[in-house]
C-alpha cells in the first residue's frame, strides 16, 4: 500500500527492526555473491558491459558488499562497464540505500526518465533506482533477488474433498469487533480456477502469481540479452503447505493483527518459479544455503578473516555469523539458492553434432563443488 504499507512506512530490516537478513549478519555473504557474478561473467565470455540489477535491495547492504568485491577485483573487470540498477518501491528504503551506497542523499531524477533517482557509488559506479523491473533498460544483466520473493502477496487454497478447492480469504470476525479471521470461500474463486495446477497433490497450497510474472520477465530478458539471475530465499521445492507468517521485533506475530506493522512472509515455491521460467532459461537449484556458500569457498574466506583479525571480539563475531549462516538449525537449511541461466551456459548449442570438439563448460559456482587449486 502506497500510504499504509509496511515497506512504504518502515521496512524493518536489521537489529532494530523486525527481521535480520544474511548480508546484515556477515559481509562474507555479499562478498561470495559478488564472486559468483564475476565468475559467471567470465564463464559467459566477459561481455564489455553488465548491469547488476537488485530486486528489493533492503538497506543496500548486499549491493555494497558486492560492489566492494568488484572494486577489489577491478583489474579483472577493467575492460567492463558496470552499472547498478535497484528496483525499490519504498521511498524510505531508497533513501537509506542512497546514503549507504553513495554516502549522501541522492537527487531525484527528471520526470521523463524511467529511473526516479540516480547517483554514483562510493566506488565510482553509476546507480539508478526504479519502481518496476520493466523500467530497467535492456542489456546484459545479472539479477539478484535476496529475500524478495517471500515478501510478495500470495493466494492460499485449501482442498475440501466434497467441494474441491476453496480459496482462503480474510474476513471480519463477527464475534470480536475490530478483529480479522480466515475463512474459506463459499464457492470457487477466479484464482482457484487459474492458479491450482491439475497435478497438485497437496491439500493446502500457497501461490504467488506476482512471483510467476517476475520470473517470466527475468527469463525473457536473460534469453534475449544474456546474463543470469540468482535468487536466495526461504523456500521449498513444491512440498510445503502452510508457511504464511508474520515477524515483529524478531518474534513470530499473528499475521491478522495490526495490519501494516509487521513483516509478512511466505516460503517461496521454487517448483513454481521453475515452471514459470517456461523453458526460456535453464534453472539450477534450489540448493541449501550452507551447501551453496561452502561451494563458494566460505570456509577459506572466514579462515583468512580470522587470521587477519587480532581482536577477540571481531573473531567472536565472525564465528557467530558463520554459525548463523551455515548451521542447519539456523539459516543453513531453511534458505535456498536458485538460478536462471541461458541454456548455452549449461549445454553447448551444437553438442550433438561434434561433441568431441567442444571444450567442457566451466561449472556454475555455488551449485557445483569447486575444487580450489
């Protein structure tokens, strides 16, 4: 909601907010994602321009960590023209991102341009802000969606054997004034007709049509202009049922009480995202966060940071954040990584003709175990 929406008014990321995300826990998380993009850029033949497009960038912490890696590896990227494009609907969050990434408040852009704001990062890279992914200019792009899809609205459905599928709706509770409750639709709704797959076997399903539309757009862009998309989120591969929940002050919160004051989230159904790519791109994953980060070399990176740090408090913090990211009981297993890549990145276009003449394609970092030479 433009006036009363949670993200429009506050968007509580961080210690003082309602939830915390991996980039806020450790800089290593964003650094490894930065390395993932450089590794894919190299595997795709080092095109001379690339756009880094982040959907829902929160406070801008993740982009900042990625840009730090780009600066550290600037000799590798020296032939490449890099720009950053942030898709953000919240005026409040875009101001926080601008200060974080450019060190100052950023001037609004003129009416006739698709970006509503622009600036230059502390490392000298141009940054643009948009309200919609459609507004981001076409071109070779790497997309990043970290804890983005789980915040999009869902439809919930329940299987009632005698009546078939019914949509779960929100109603006013007649017993308690000023209180909301869940009810089942008395008959089939248009959403029930459109969003339930005929092969569905679960008895309770959450569908996020907006996520489907965005994935279709990403897949079309990647197919046309090249690049890749990396999605990191809570999620499952079409197995879970009722995952809709609220967070306030880092604690679970009833989703129907005090609307607009809590973070609402539902696990991402990666099987649905895969379906929505419609074969335009290849898909990889989901793989668990601990597996992805391990494959990306997190152990080595943390070792180096520990060796370089003489301060016990910093070392303590490093080990604590490593545990938060990797422990299966914490974030290690509930977060997943999923990627959209051009088909030619995984299969040579004319492999069947002369397979012996083709050099093997480099493995995709994070999704394959990389042997560190």
